[in-house]
RNA sequence: GUGGGUGUAGCUCAAUCGGCUAGAGUGCCAGGUUGUGGUCCUGGAGGUCAUGGGUUCGAUCCCCAUCACUCACCCCA
C-alpha cells in the first residue's frame, strides 16, 4: 500500500512525459490560433455544483464522485469533468459582460470512482473547451473543426466523427411521449434497467446493450427524425458547414450523451483500436446549463477530450514523439582540484544558457565517460591538471569519437554556436 | 456493482511432478594497471517467490481467503 499508487491512478514518468508535453503544446497553440484563452479551475468544487451541472440522474453523480466533507463541514467533490467548474467561474466572474462569445479552453485532471480497465482510470486528464454566448451552428462547426485540425496536426488518421442532435427540451418531451407509446406494449418484457428508464429517461432505452432490448427497439422512432424545425435547421446547417470544410462525419442516431444538460448537437470522436473505451473525445451543445447553474440564460458548446486515450491512439498508430534533446556536453574531472575548476566552468556555461552536466559522485574517469555516454550528450571533455595548466582541452564529439584540441577560453563560444545549428 | 485472467529481481521471463543457499537475460554499480564512452570479459548489489491462513515431515509450487494488477459488462474521457 505504502509503495503503491492508489487504484486507477498513474505516474507519468520522465521517459514518457515528452509525449504529454507534445500534445499539450499542440493543443494550446491551436486554441490560441482559434482565439480561445486558457482557464484554470479548482480541482474540487462544492458538491452541489456537480449535482446541478452534471445532472442528478447521471451515473457520474449517482455513483462515481469523490465526495468528502472538509473540516468546516462543507461537502466538496473532486471534479468529475470540467464544464461545471468553468460555468461556475463564468457566472462568478461576470463573464457575461465580456466580449461575446467567451471562448475558453483548459487542461485538467478529473476524478471518477469507477472500476478501471483499459482507457479508463480514476484520475484521468482532459483537454476541454467551452464557447459561451453563441447559439449559431457556426459555433458548433468551429469547435468540431478545431478538433479535426488537432488530430490532423498530431498525425492521427481514421478517428471517426459521429454526430447527432438530441433536440431541445420541447422536441425532446414530445419525442419521449412518442417513444413511450411505441414501447408501451413491450416494455414489460424488457430488462430491469430499461423498465426504470421508461419513466425517467426513455431515450436511454435505445442505448441498451442487452440483445433482447435491442431487438425490441430496432424499429423505434429515432429522436433525430422527430426534432423540431429549429433544431432540424440547426443540425442541417452544421452538417453543411462540415461538408464545406471537408470534414467527414457519420450521423449516429444512437448517441445520447449521458450528461443531462446537452441540447441539440452531440458528437464524439471514436477510435476502433484502443479497446472498448474508444471514445477519445465527446462533446456537444448545452444551451440550458448556464441557467440551470444560476447564471444568465446563455448558450454554450464544448467538449472533453481524454488525454490518456489520445496518447493510446497515437501509440496504436505508431506515431512517435521525438524525445527531448540530451544536454550538450559532459565535463568530467580528474581529482578534487580539477573538480573545483569544472564546477566553476559549468556554472559559467549554465549561466550562459548552455546545458552541461558534471560529476557529482566523485567517480573515476571511465565511469564518468560511461555516464556521459548514457546521457547521450553530444560532447564530452575531461579536465585534469594538464588542461588547467595549458588552458587547452580535448573536446570530444561522441558521435564519431573524434577529439579536437581547443582552448578553454573558446569553449563557451563554440558550444553556443552548436546550440544554434 | 457483476464476471474472467494474472501475481517469482527495477524490467522481460525461467525453475522446482512439493525437497538443500530460487535462476537467466536486460538494467544498475564497480573493475579489466596508473587520465577517456559504445563492443567484449569479470565481479557486485538487488527477491518477505503479492499478503494471510490451511494441508504436509517439508509449500514459491496444492487448497482457501484477502489484496493488487488486467480485460470485459455497465457507463464514459
């Protein structure tokens, strides 16, 4: 226990951190390019916020939250996703009075108490983005196009983009009536969960994986075919825009999205090669959320993108991220007197911005060379009494093993030139 | 929450049909004459054989439980 990370958590080790940096950099750059600004929100919030912002009926709220009381008796919860916190921040800081739309992005960890498996962890990481104030399908198109470009920049191919509209509260309640009617004569023979869904949220029945239930819902009406005129034209406009940009998508009438606050557009980017948890990114429009959280009526759209899954997908596609460069030079020392000189020399180089490594273990010359080799430094040099006296050293290029006799004084200049190449 | 698989060195894995100090490769550390890496050679450190019970003269091996890891269901990033 003492020496084991909690279930569902992972260390991100030095050997792999460059992959994270790469996608983080790429995402931040792209967001900036599209005019989104970064926001950082707390890891925990008042529990109430998630009840409201994620939805009482969701699995997340019902059984997956890390909730605890602090010493002041407040109920707090580790964020299970990012949107609710961002919405809270929007309201708290009066962002309604900022230039509209308000375009935000974030890079967060999130926490859900779940049984873990491939691609699903208790602590995981998300890139996310929210745009507030724009109800137009152009906003939906912008968000989706940004994602599409993100994957393109990373070299990720064949993620499929699935698209659906789940309408607005008005057309959804009309549809729910229709669906109940359609199922009324057979609901008795369906699974227990579905019977529960029948009253609460009949749409979810269509999402049931039980074979028996599936067969019985095969010919059920699809919500997409029964949305109102406004929702329909919103959806059609979005599709048209995607086509204009050459972004390929598939309409999937089955996407429901677990979170209660979604309206109209829902979408996901799905991978087929990283296991059952193939949803790399899921998002959609949530025009009712801001109001539900006590803010001004404000349309919104956003997504969450699973970073672990993104990295898994990249790995499965054989996309390598080059490891960062090794330090430029290793400077070895023979004897304690030389050690002091090397110390001073390194300090000088480091202040000049040159990356150099020296011995801190009092090792033999041979060991120091082996060490330099393992570090992969481009150059090495060894300083002893002779060098200090003559002011000249052998600068060794580790790639070809050749040494050049140079003056100690010229070292910094030479190395700085190397850095520029 | 339900079900399956797996737990031996930092890593990848052996072995003992139940029997002496549990092995290899790799990695790590150090040496291979006095001041120079990669290959090679030698040596060293490193294991409560996941944990706790049980069966047995004797368990790393058999049985049970627990825990962890892992995959799938549910659901989602």
